[in-house]
C-alpha cells in the first residue's frame, strides 16, 4: 500500500506513480498469473488498446475488471492477495487523482 506520509504536500498523480509500478508492462505482469475471464480481458486491453503509460480511464477500466474478478472468484485465500493489493493501489491512485483534479480546478 502507498503512504502519503512520505510527502510534505498532497501527493500528485506523478508522486503516486513514482511509488507504484503501474505501467502497461507492470500491470500485465501483475494480472498474468490469473486465468480468469476478467483478467484475460485486462490483458487483451493492455496488449491491444492501452498506451505504455495508462491514463485515468484505463486505470478505471482495469480497476473495475479486477473488482469484478474478485467479487466472482475470491475465496479469501492468499492466491488472490496480489489482485487485492493491485485493487487497493488502483483505488488509491484513482482517489488521489480525483483529489488532484478537484484541487486544480478550484
């Protein structure tokens, strides 16, 4: 999980991305071990549609697919811990991104 305590100010999206690996390649590696339809959809999206550095809309799509996968298949075992961690990272990134955008438009 990412900690905002490291920054003296509210972290920007760039600050957050510097702490977590969320490039297209990193995301592919994190979902590759899972053989579910939802993770297959994420992999197809990343390989065929997504830019090397995903944008907020791509992160939202991936986050929703991971959430769908976990709701359908997660039985609480450690097998899903990496997906749960990725979901938390994406939630944090999207939350901070929303705060960053809201703050800039005031």
